[in-house]
C-alpha cells in the first residue's frame, strides 16, 4: 500500500475534481501518475509504471545538478550527474528530449557550466533548460543567457510544442523581493497570458520552472509569489502538468485539473519542509545518498490524454 | 609624486577620517553578522555611524547580502565574508537576493 493510492475513481471524476490539496505527500521509490480526461490517477509504484508501454511522447526531467558543489552532503556531484545520464542512456525507449529545471551550476562559473554540458550532452538528447537562482550569480549575470538563452524571451522564458503537447518554460528566480518567494513578474505573466490566448482547451499543457509554482513551504521560500496568477491563465485547460525542481525531493499535489510535481536533484537531497532547522543540503549515510537523488521520466499518450510521471532514484 | 601615490594618501586620509569619527563616538566597534541555517544572526543590529559590519556565510549554500540602493555583496560562498561601513544614519533593511525570505536590519544612529 502506498501513500499515493488515493481513490481517484474514474467513474466519478467530479468527486476527484472537488478534492483539493489531497495528494501533497512525499515519495518513496517512485510513482506513476496518469491523466484521463483531465483527472489525474495514481496507478501505483514504479514497477507497474515500468510495465506501462510508452507509445506516445516520452521526455525526461533532470534538475538541480549543482555542478561545483563540493560539501559533505555530496563531494562528487559530477559523479552522480554522470550516473543519472548513464541511466538515461540505458533506457530501453529513447526519450524525445530532456528538460532541466535549473541550478545547472552551483556558482554560475564557466567551468561549472562546461562540466554540466559535457556530461549532459552524452545523453544525446535535446535539452530545454530553465534557470535556477544558482545559474544567475556570475558577476555580469550573462553566462546562463549566453549559453541557454537563445530564442528565449526576457530572462529566459519560452514555449514550444511537441507531439500535440504545449510546453512552457518559465523563469521565477529573477528580481526576487525582500521577504518574498520566487517571482515571475508582470512582463513574463503578460507573455504567458498571450502565449495561451486562443489555444484549444483540450491542448495538454506542461509548465516547467525552477522554484515550485505553488506554495510548498513559505517559511523556507518554497513557492512563487505570483504563481497563482500564472495558474489562473491555465484554468479551463483539461490537462495541466507543472514540473519544478529547487526543493531536491519528490513532492506531488493534485488540484482540479492541475498536477504539480517536483523532481529529485542529481546532486544532494534537502530535508522535508520543517524537518530541519534550514533547507540546506542534507547529509545522509553514503549508502543512502543515491536513493535520494534521481531523474523523472514523463510519458504522454495521445488519444487517451494519459500522462505519467515516473521518478527513478539513482539507486534502490 | 605620482598620481597613484597621491590617491593612496587620499584614501588613507579618508580612512583616518572615518576611524576618527568612529573613535569619538561612544562604544563604536566593528560588528559581525553570521549567516547560519539560512538566517542572519543577529537579525537586527543597532550601530553608531562609522561602524563596519561584516557578514560571514557559514552555510553550505551561497548567499548574498543586498540592501536596495545601499549596498550589495557579491555572492558569498561558504566561509566568504562581505564588509560594509555605515557612514550615514538610518534604517538599512537588507535581504539575501538568492533566498529572499532571509531578511535583516541594520539601524545606524
């Protein structure tokens, strides 16, 4: 029995739609989510997820590689990123592309971005990036945009389409306000509203950004000040999936037609909200580390509007 | 005398002026704010004009110290420090530009 075995009965979708904040929980080893008719269903743990036959679009999410971090929580972040990419290369079905939800580097050094690129490129997949706050701390704040900003708007937001799914990459780590959370800003929100205008409500939407767009734990800054504005624009769409990083742990929530999901880091784990004095890197026993790092793969099957998220730890 | 030497003398005179102002003020001293567990400690400091405050990051994660329009540190990695000398009275609210829920206040009298 898993914590994710909520009863999203397909026979009575209205019941599921009424439930709010019901699926906020932490993952053990992995879970498969699918969406039918806009209603998310928890189908089971990773074994049954792997049994599902991906016939549509499959893409991957990696996050928070923090290349340059060398503290006790993981002195070898290059090694664990290499392990994550090794898992991707070994997948039986080659994914269509990869998204990286930010904090590629730890200190925005050119050498850190170089190392990350060298390793991630070995997956031989297109990678769609959004920045984390650690990617914008070089003195001139230019390296991220030089390397990853081509074809993007503002500080790096953009959208694209793949297999009938509309993908939106947002930036919520710029121009942060004292005492506040993540921030999208008026310019980006106006662009988002325009990007969605006139789009068919049956188009499945995947939004990805670094900091969670929903309020996970404001005491630690885990949320986005104006994230609710962005979610307002997504109301009415039948299938919305929001993918984030930043908090270095798997967390999921279902609210109406929106499934929220955060991915593990490939570098180091962070504590569950309130479980430690601060959200800083969590040192665990060496043999436990790889169970807390990992990647996510997301499967979209056209026709039946099924979208599944499978979290896979590096080990265990 | 070269312009560099002249400038150095000017800087020394300026530093001396600040130090003199500091010495004439009662209990003027340099103070430290530690960054531990994503908090500034102490979160509020009341100081005299001329005091230098030094922030030191003791977390495993980088932080930055920013007071809008007043002062701004580089990103401070673990064990990095940043110092600022307060030459005008007033309230200086500041925060970490990477983790904006981290806030602090320097009151300069």
